[in-house]
C-alpha cells in the first residue's frame, strides 16, 4: 500500500442503455447506471437482497466502447474513481452528485437471453 488511490471496482448490471452525447467534435461522454446486489440474512433468517444503483460516466474512447458494447441488463465489471461535485440549478438551488468515472470495463458472460443484447 505504498500509494493510496481513489479506486472503485464494481460488478453489476446496466439499468438502462447508455446515454451517449458528443460534447465536442469527436469527444463523447457516456452516462450509465449500474446495479450491484448484496445478499444477507436478516434476524428471522430470511435472505434479503440489497440493490445499490451507481451513476457511472465514461469519457472519450471508453465512452465509444460503451456505446458499441453495452445495453440494458448487460453484466459488466468496471473500474474507475469516485468523484463528488456540485452544481447550481436554474432556480439557484445547489445540487450534489457522486459518480464513478470509468477508466476500464469488461462485459461479463451472462444468461443466454442476455448475449444477444451485448453483441459486439
């Protein structure tokens, strides 16, 4: 642990098709939502699944690859860094956002019905 880093690794499924925009000539940004699941047993011994939704942003070549390879429901492993930012809305209120800025990803094998949605 010589160097501590801001690093996030997630394995989950896409909640919707990536939203890709071109913000400058040839420069793209992709926004996606990834669901991760944790399971545990409650006090009654029942299995409970907790789903967390993560906002993920990809830039440049990574955004282009996301656009080509990922679709809603696709199982994916991704790596990135956590970013906190704030902005002001048109009505003057301040909003806070936490996102994962993706640096790399891998499409994971899924069920047979998922494979057609993740065609390269």
